[in-house]
C-alpha cells in the first residue's frame, strides 16, 4: 500500500511543484525536490530502525512523525518570511 500511495502522489507532487515554479528555476527546484525525496527514502527507514531498536517501533514511527512535522513547520515559516519580504 505504501508503494501504491507513493506511486500516485509522487508524480502529482512533482507536477504541482513544476507548475508553481518560475521557468528559470525549474531545474534547480526539481533537483532539490528529488534530492529531498531520495534522502527521505534512504534516511527514513534508518531513523525508524535506530529509534525502534532502542525504544520500540511506536517510538520509531513517532520520531519520524516529529521530524516530518518539524520540517513542514520550518518550510511554512520560511515561506511566510519570504512572502513578507516580497510584499
């Protein structure tokens, strides 16, 4: 099920990202997005396994959820600051 979800959402996410990116920055944006996706594919299981080995699987998934929430919060904060500077 995870593979099916990833197979569906990845092309949609990249299409939305490409549609909202200025043409001059498209290559840089798509490259950064792909790098982030690959780091998540490689690092997510390692993080969950490390924490799960020490504290249990529920804590492993909790650590991953916390990391994702912090990343999303940081991205939204940065985006809001950037929007404030341009207006």
